C-alpha cells in the first residue's frame, strides 16, 4: 500500500485543519508508505487549485505504484478527476464543514457531483457534517465519520502561576485578580466573537476579562472597503471564503465604554504563551452563532483547551457537540442566548463549583475519546477497506 496525501493546509501554516493533517500524516507514515503533496509555501491557493489537476496527473504517471490518494478537504478533492483518468488508486477525502456548505449554487453542484463520481470514501469529521453531506445529495453509502483528534500531551505542560502577572508581554493590563475568559480563532462571523463582546461582556462584572486570540486579517482595510462597495450577496460570499471580517466589528466594540476595560484582542501569540493563557484561564469560550451557508464542522480548539486544563463552555451547535459532551468535558449553552452565557460563566466561576475534579474528569474523557492515535486508527481502517475493495 502506498498513499499520496494531498493538502493545501499543512504546517508551518497554523490552524485546526493544519494540525489534523499533520498528525494524520505523521500517524499513517508510521504504518504505511506515505508521500506528501503540499501546496508550495509561496504559491497562492487559487493558483495551486488551478494547477493541481495537471500536476497530479503528471505525479501519478511518474508514480504508478500509488494505491491510495487522500485529499484533505472537499475543495481540493475536485482534483480527484485527474486520479480517475490516469490511475486505479482508491480515493478518499475529508469533509470539514464549510467546504460542503459554502452557499454558491454552482459550487454546491460541482462539489457534490465530484464527491459522488470521483471519491470512493468520504470522511466526515462529525456526524453533523455527515448529515449535511447527505442532505446535499452526497451518496450516503460512501460517507463515514472519523472524529478529529487532539494532542493529549498538552496536559503534561506545567502551569506557570506567574504568567498572568507578566501579561504586559501580551499588551494586557494586570490580570492577577481577574477571572480570565479566552476565545481562539479567526475573526469570522460564525465564531461569535463580536456577538459575545456586545451581548455578554457588558453584563459580566469587572472581575472578568475576555481575551480573543487569533491571526489578524491581513489587508483588512482593503477588504473593509470591498465590503462597503460590493453588493451584499457578493460580500457575503467573500466573507465565507475565510476572510475575517468580524475583526472589523471586534475592533469597533473594543473601543466602546463597558467593553474596552473588560476585553482585548491580542492577535496571534506564541504557542507556549497560548498554552499558559489557557491554563491560567477560568474558562474557554466558544460562542458560535448560526450563519447561513457556514458551519463549524468540529470543535478541535475546544478539545485543546480542555487538555490544557480549563473549563470549556461552548454553543450547542453543529459539530461542536461532537467534540464537547455536556457535563463530561465541557458545558453547552444555547447559541445567542446572553442570559444562558452569563449564568454558565458565573456558575463555573463560583466557589461551590468543584473545578479541579471537573477538569480532571474532562481531561480523562477527552483523552480516551479523542486522541490523535484514535483518529489515525480510524483512517487506517478505511485504507485497509479500500485495499480490500
């Protein structure tokens, strides 16, 4: 068996899909002969996608011994047609969420048709994502669910109790007497960061401080201009490509009285600092909201927060509920219900809440159900099935 893993999201790029793909590559490489085909670091994604079919044909002709070809999301899986034309290799593709729900009629038609025609095994990262695939016409007999994993070794990093005393390194005020709430992710609307800032933060006491961590949107002024001049339908599609336009709303809210002294956006920070920030936090907040044509396929970042020893509070929405189980490794809150959010944040902050016991059981549950090894084993079984078929 020889596997070709094709992806446009791989370290040194940062993100949940990048981590998933790296761990999958690392895990499968210990079992099989795996070759990696990654988008060149300085190449644009559009050019990479445009050239992928022709490049893949040439690659497979030079390497006829490849028996399996894996695509890391539904978009690049459109190149699977090239595999069909030159190889009998078994094709697999992972579907994460947005790559199947993106609300463009032509895109939907092409993606679903390609998955049905050219992909032998369609791997959904959650049951919610699998259901979305089937609803859109993907052949349910080809859809299987393999949940993403998490780095369980995160629990071994020791907490630095002095970290919050040196918060000036993150350009933050003294947080030593604060209950810290942390959110992580790109500033896209479905993450709900601006909603949480405007609807929940003003209602929390001054004991709390909310921190948003995530890569800043480059060329934000340009995209801000485009969003003001383009028709709403086009600007919305532009946003769903991953442009973090919610960052505009976040920055505006952080200048408002009642919010600016209780919250901050720190952008991208070193990984070690992020780990310590989570370990020193009262809770990790994942306040996702419903956005038509967008979806959270899985809650990997919430699992990472749990393994870092904090309490995860998440919206009971979409694939997030595959990662976090209410009362087992986190808590659910009704999406866009400010009353629920305030109540839950205050509950996990109260002295009567047995924090240490809950965190210990959360880590144990997460490690048993969502290790990278468990995820790799799931994909390994699919590869064996593909060989036998």
